[in-house]
């Protein structure tokens, strides 16, 4: 089974803000129209995404 589209920078930012305001994963997934699994995976370990962005020069 293939991979879905990755979370973009805006979506990752929204997830971070919502996490800080204690919104549920279900709320986040419905709002962004992404799977709960995608949201949960990002929340468990956001560092690989940040490291990949740094490697591409998209994040300082």
C-alpha cells in the first residue's frame, strides 16, 4: 500500500498550535482532512520532519 501525501508546513504548524491548546487528535485529523495515524505519528516524533526540512534548506 502506498504512502499518502505528507503534512505540509502549514499543517504541521496547525498541529503544534492545537497540541499546545490541548485539542484532540480526532479534531486535528478532521480539521486537516488527514488520518488520525498521520497526526499521531507527527506528534510522537516531529524531529525527523524538522531534520528533513533543514537538510533541504527550508528550515533554519
